[in-house]
C-alpha cells in the first residue's frame, strides 16, 4: 500500500490569502458537538527517527526517539547536542491533501554518565486548513493543535544494565478561527495541561536492549469565556483529548555503524472525538496496536565525510472511522561533510 502522506524538511516561501484559494472546501457541519483528537500516529521528528519508522521504544537513540522512551537519554543517546527540525505532512485521511500540516521541533540533550537530560519543544498533533463555514458562508483558517514543552531525565543503574527515565510535559492545546478578510472576528482559545512519560531499558550481552514506556491520557478543556464559541461555528472550542500509550520495543547495536529496532505501541481510546475536517468520522473508539521496524547503517565514516542511511516500515492501524489501515515505508539519507549536515 502506498502512503498518502509525505514528511520532509520544510522551507516556507510565502502564503496565499484565504479568499484567493480556489480549492477551499465547505466544512460539512455548521456546529460542533464532538471533541478533538490530540495525538497523531504519523511518525515525525528528526531524520534518523523518521527514517527508521519510529522504531524507538527499545533504542531511543535520538532526541525525537526519547519522546517515546526517556530512558534512552542515559543508555543509548550519543553525546550532547541541539536538534532543530521541521516536518511537512500531507494526509488526505485527515484533511484536504493540498493543505500541509506543519510542525517544528527543537531539543537540547546531554548525557554526563550516568545521567541523561533533555529539554525540548514539539507538536504531537495538528490539524489546520481553510474552510467555508456553512452558518455564515465566510471563509476561515481553522486549526487545532497541541504543542508540548518537555523536560526529561534518566539514570543508568545496576552496573550499566538498567536505565530508568521520566519526562514531564507542559502542553498548550490551541483552537483557532482566523478570518484574514476581517481580523476583528478572529478568535482563538488556549488551554494548558501536564503530561507524563515513564520509561525503562534493560541491556543484555552483545548490546541487545529491550525497553518499555507508558504515558497516561491527557485532556485539555476549553476556557470558560470561549466555551460557547463564535456564531460562525457554534461549539468550535471543544476539549482536545490525547490517548494513553504503552510502548514495548527491542533493539540491537552490534557496532557504532549499525543498529536495528522493532517496537509495538498500544494506543488507548479517545471516545467521542472526531476529525476537525469531518465530524462524522470518529477517532479512537477502540484501542489500536501499531508495529514499527527500522534499521540504521553508517556507509562512510571518515574525519572528512560521514554518510548514513536509515530505512523502516510501520503499520498504521487506523483510528479513524471508515478509513483503511495503511502500511508505510520510510527512508532517510544523511550526508555530513566536515561539520555540515545535509
């Protein structure tokens, strides 16, 4: 099966006014009565994490991977660094495929033995597109997103065999209706919440590692002064719900030039939530399991040039009503001449 989404580095050169877009569609509901989903099964993050299809519960060897399992900060993450990346996602199952979903991630990490620490900012979910609103016939840019500021720490124990870690997130859930032709009518709502992820890794001989992680569900309600919303779209400012996630994984690192991993994530329910683009398509009515496999190989390793290749696949067991599951293939190529990363 060929995926209908693409993820690649982003450069924004300009924007087209809402009123000039010929492909703007009419929102298929005039008032909102269901909540929103706040988590996406799309693999997103840095090049290696995406290239390896997010198979990071056992490895967690990048900053993006440590979002799945913070225990990797002390055991499997290499050195210290600062990571800045962006993803552009086009997914016809979520919204008009001509409208990209844009996310940015920034993370800093260090692992002075036997500890590991990180600070970062990322977005686990976003839906954003312009629609004609049936109640008034006006065109608005609509968006629903969750952005998290994460702090994480982990420590190696038991003679380097065990690593345990935890991350705490302070998140902003935001809903917005923006009218470019009449900014005075634009309205947005932000609510805040706290999330937690616990993780552990156990290292066997020959650098075989198993890992597990768990995140409880989180809900972000609407502010009282916007709970009735705007007359352009009554009920728009609803709660955003994130599911619980249990991750299990294994990895192997036989040398610094090769590593491979496999993981299985069990995603909890988010009942009574639906897509922003179509309120009849419910999300997360039952729990789902999502398997990931991936591998990394350093092709060239010299003081002047380093070339890395990563590849993987994951099965996205659908959480969206009346939508088929999808098998994704991923590939990453990194070329590092001297101190430049491409």
